[in-house]
C-alpha cells in the first residue's frame, strides 16, 4: 500500500516532502532522553529473550540492567549461529537471515540477523540518504533521483539491506545498477552513465583507482557516500574536485548493519542512531591492554572529544548483547550544529585485530603470512607488514629482511598465488578489483637485529602486523 502511494508522483512528492522535514527530528532529543527510551526498548528485548538458550547462557532476566550482563564476542554466538538449535533464539528461525562476512585468515563468519533488524535499518538508511545529499544548507535530494550503489549482493549484509530497501522506496529512489552484477560491470555502468546519476555509494578506492582516469572532466554529483573513510580522507581534495561535493561516510558492520548517520558539519564523521542499538565504549589506551568489563565501559553520554574508543554493541532487535567489536573510533566533536543534534561525532580510527584488512574484503593474519612465506620457501630473518595505498587501492606491503636469492617479483608472485589458492576472500578481492595487492620491500641486512638490540629485552618480538609508525620509520632509516 505504501509503495503504491509513493510510486504515484503527486502523492509521493507530498509524502516525501513531509519525510524530508522530519528525518532528523529523532536526533534532536537529548542523549539522556534517548538513553531512557533505550532502557524501555531493552526491557522489551529481555522479556522476549528470557528463557531462550542464548538468553540463559548470558544470564538475561526481564527488568534487569544491562550493566549486570557480561560482555561477549563472536566465539560465544558462533555455535548458535552455525547450528541454530531449537529454542536458542527470540524469534522462529524463518524470521532470520543468514549473513556472511569474512573472518580472521579468510575463514567465513556467519551471523543470524532478524529480518526485523533490516526493516528497522531503513529508518537509519533514510537519514543517511538525506545527510549524504545535504549541502550544508539544505537537503538536495529530490523525488525520483537516481543513486548508483556498488555493494556486494547476498549473502553479505549490504545485499540484504538493499533487498529490503527497494520495495519500500519505489518511486522515491531509483537504485542502479542490478546489485547482482559483477563488481567490474557495476564500475563500467557508472563510467558510462555518470551524467545520469545524482548520487553514488561506493568505495573511495574504486573512485580513485577505477573511475577517475576513465572519465574525461568531472563526474558532478549531488551526494556521495564512501564506505572506506580512511582512503576518502587521504584523497579528500581529489574526490571533492572530481565530484564537486565532499564525501560522507557511515560506520557499519555485519553485526550492527548501518547504525550511524553521516555528519554534515564534520567531514567523514558520523553519529550513532540510538534507535538501532545501545553502544558502550572502552577507552583505547596505547600503553595498557584493558580487559573489557562493565567497570571500564563508558556510556555514550560520557565519551570525550579527542579520545579513541572500542565500541561494545547491544542490539535492540537481535540476540547480540554487549558484543565487543574489534574496531576503534575517535570522538571528534560533540554534536552537529547543521543537523541539530548533540550526539557525539566519531570517525573511524583503526582495526584492533591482529590482522590486516584489505578493502574490507579479506583479513590476513600474521600466521597466514608466515605460512605463505614458508610454503613459498622464502628465506628471511623477519618481516613487518602494513597497509599502503597505491592509486586508491589498499596493498599489503611486506618489509622483509631477505637472506635468499629470490627477487622481489618472485616473492610477490609466490605469496600472491598461495593466498589466492587458500583464502577465498583474498581471491574475491583480486577478482573484484583486478589487481595483485601484494608488495614486497627489502630492508637492509641486520635491520631487525639492530632493532631488537635497541629494544633491550630478552623476550623482544618484532611487531609483524601494523608496527607503530615511529618504530617502523627507525627500522627503515637504520636498516
């Protein structure tokens, strides 16, 4: 019924005008009022969750406080999500979608996400759309505008979100192209049709490495949402010059779906939609590995500007409760004056896993790199690996003290071939972006031993993944 009304241009434009005028009102309330409403929503969830297997394992009881529950991670839910035992979940199993993401070392991680979460996500999606098309003074999105979207289809979460979005927004939004097209074909579609497109949702790396050099002149857009904010920040001026607008971004994970709204005032910042879940925060302190417990978690209304935090998520629709996420977010401001909210503004800061993420397609661990090097008979003293960006694409740069006779290109080829054969997500990355993401850099003989000598500890270890920048620079300079 709603879709039919919205698809009628006369009625649809009227309804859409009302939606635009109200879209940011939920975020104009105080944080304290939002937290109180969240408590009522959480109470309803706990009433439904009490008595389920997952609820009993966590210790859920109706009318209890969130602070009384332990923190959890994927290892707690994995068995339930993979095997789906009877009475484990709040809803019948047929009311869930099975969603996939990539885990450590290319292993698959599967989640059971209630369909209700995808429906609720549409409210956040509408606010995201309007912020994406905000020029600082007004929302520039018009009824029937065309949006290019390049995200992965099912069983990835983006595919599920879009499958729920299209029927509800028929007439208001025209999404192109078909989500099931191959990545390359979607990029070609944008290159051929960019003059007909009003807005775009894509990786900044795609724009930099695959699009800009293929289009003569500029691709003028009214809205741009980039899903890799760190690269968007690195190429901010080039992107704004090419599209005529600043890029916006969101924070979204498979666990949370899209749970944030882009900030208009603070470039590449975002704030949490309090209707999507409860977020608590663990301060990230460089010198201290802090255990995630109730005692050291900070609520949303107590985060401080300039500090980085690890988010802990409690879904208001699904089973995930006090779920620790392996990312850190930097609080950059208190509020967005343009959108009229005093909710804290964050930017993505870093991943906290002992892995390297490439383009959000694959995560490669230290162990996986060691196996690849040994499998390829590469002789080395030690190495450290990090992400570097070339032509807008993330590359895995391995700084290696090599003791054999292989060339840089030979080692690169061996590691690439091994990962391509053994890591499905790495293979997907290579095929989607059509590049070899491995880079080998030789350091001089003795570089790592001199580093260990200077470290002055019996149990010293080279940080093989994401070494601190200051230490890394010393190794390169001293090597």
